[in-house]
């Protein structure tokens, strides 16, 4: 699936990778607070970038890891 990743998407993917996000009942919570963009969580789930865990934190899928990889700085 070809998905355009915005800066906001990348920030949320980093928060998911850090274990700071829960996706429940169609709502993405970051640090216990609802994400200000109500469509972001469902869009990332539909795009296959994050996967909700019932009763636990959301996690990145392989596609999510791949989408985040270009943003990770490399050591020189």
C-alpha cells in the first residue's frame, strides 16, 4: 500500500514505537490523552502502520517500522 506519511504521522509512529500510545474504541490515546487529530489513529490502522492491542499499547507493524525507518538518523 502506498501511503503518504506526514510529519504528524511520523511523530505518532515514534510515540507508538516508544510505547506511549493506546488505540481503543477507534480513539488513539497518546500519554493517556486523546490525539487532537481524531482521524489520525484510524487512518494509521487502516494503512496497516499500527496495530491495536486489546487492553494494551498499540504497536508498529512491519510497514510502520519501514515507514519510520527513513526518519531515523544514521550514525556517521
